[in-house]
């Protein structure tokens, strides 16, 4: 099994973080925690596990945070017990190679995607599901940090992996591999949209248009056709794509966002000694970037009784002005992973809805896959994924079958 992983070795992490101040290439050096290795092929440890051969896997922003060690050591999630090894790549599509004798939902040859983590109640075969797993929001499993001897081996950045069958979702034949790698990020976008579905006529801001932002704009157009979407982009080409996906207005992150918000929503702008505040603003703001700067602005650009949905992942402590939360009664909610939702009278998972959206044509993913690399070219792939200005990259993916070449 060839696979890519990060070893959580404190000496390697400390050395790489120090060297990374000089050059990002330190994260690929021999002394870094990142490895691409061939490991002995592991057996299926339990009867309900499967072995999957990867064909294509997208690079997620969370992968890049881990590879480039972009995290503080004092944020809440790092207080939880962690595996000593993190296998990279979850936006994968592949085919089942082997099934344990207790697996009934899959057989060899079936195409699958991975819903995400493999440490929740269902993956552990617990009969007494925690409240989160019982309602279907398995990312919030209350027992995910409990001790467990069994761990999946391998990830999407490799030729294969083993995992409980409960962590996989079947891919219909009319959904291509190029679409399938977007099922998980589309599920994330759909869950974010459902955290605060806009009312008719609402003015909505999508702050940040990478993969999730573009998918979120499309999801909002379907969740509430009668809303007015504005997107904030880093580059003009991103703004153009956001309009093509359904945003009515766009402006750039370098623009005066306070003035743009006042212009687009009719809010009144006040300023004293460089301190600025709006009375009025957007009804809902989805912060898909998640930086300290973007969240502070999102809170100030939201009208009284409006809602900010924090979607972007940032593993650093922030200094925030939370006065809008009480002074304007702005709601601040988070969105992580995927859940179940009621869609036109039917309860289904975000994964199922994402697949339906691709089949029905209201989720367009093909334009988002901009670059493909062989796994051996991972250094270049990661750099392209980060340097959006130079390469106009959105989703960068690894071709993982032997006959596939970099594109």
C-alpha cells in the first residue's frame, strides 16, 4: 500500500515550523512530518470492513492546513486525544476491492466515496448511538475521542485504504469520478446553507469563493431562489465565476467592504477615528474563509437580528470584537461537516442531496476541477493548490490509477 501521512512527532513538527519561516519547502523536507511511503498491505481487521482502491482524490483546504502545519497548539480541538498518524485525503472516489464477510451494502467493483471521519458510533458498531449519531450528524459524535484499537489505514492520497463499510457512500453510475470527488465538499456546502436557510427576499453574503464558496452559492440558489446573493472574491476571475454560478453581485476582498455593504443593502455607515460600524447590512453572511479579519468584518456587515454562519476552518485563536452579538443581537453559528436535512418533505443526508443535485444538474462541479497531478508530483500539486493567484486553481486532484498522467 502506497499512502501519504503525517506523523505527529513533536520534534519533527517543531523543526519544520521553524524552518518553514524561511521556506515553505521545509514542509516537504526529509525531516518534516509528511511522508509518502509504501506500507505492508494490512488485512481487514473486522468482518464489516472493506478495502478500497482509489482512482481520484481532491486536495482539501484542511489537508493543506495539516501539511503546512497551519495550526495553533492552544485551540480547543487539540486538547482531544489524537492519533499519532494522520492519513491524508478524504475527497476521494474509488472502487471496492475486498469486503469482509459481514458487509452487505457493498461488493467488489462498487464505486464509493468516503463521508469523512471513521471514529463515530456507527463506524465502531455501537448499538447505543450518541445523540449526534442518532440524528445523523456523525461528525459531531460524542464518542469519537474514546479509545479504540482499530484505525483505518491509508487515505485518499494513495493507492488504497481500509475502513469500516459504515464510512462509505455508494456512487451512482451516472455520476462521474470528476463529479464524485465533489460529493463530500458539496455536502459540506449544503449543510452550511441549511444552518441558516435564507428567507424569501433575503440579502445574503458569501464571503470567500473557493470550492466550498462556489458550491454554497449554487446551494443557496436552490434552497431559496428568491434571495439576493453577493460574493466576496479574492481575484476578479473568481468573481466572474461566482456570478456564473448565481451570485447577483460581487466585490473583491481588497475593496472597501463597508462601503460595498452599504451600497448593496442600504445600510448606514458611521465612522469615528477609523472605527466603523454599519446600521443595517446583510441578512445572512456565510464566512467561508474563517480568518480573524473576515469574521470581524462579517459580524459588522450583518444587520440587527441577522446571522453569521462560520464555515471556514481556522485552527488559531482569534481576537474578535463580539459587541455586534449583543449590541445588534447578531447570531453567530458554526457549520462543520455534513448532517441530515429535510428536503421537500423527505429526510436525507447531505451526501444523498449532493448526489441528486449533480444528477439533476443544479450542482455544477466540472468547472471547479482545474488541475490534476500524479501522486509523485505532490509537491507541485500542493503549491498549485495554495497559489491561486498564479495558477487560478480551485480544486487540485491526484490521479491515482496507474495509467493516469498529470494534466
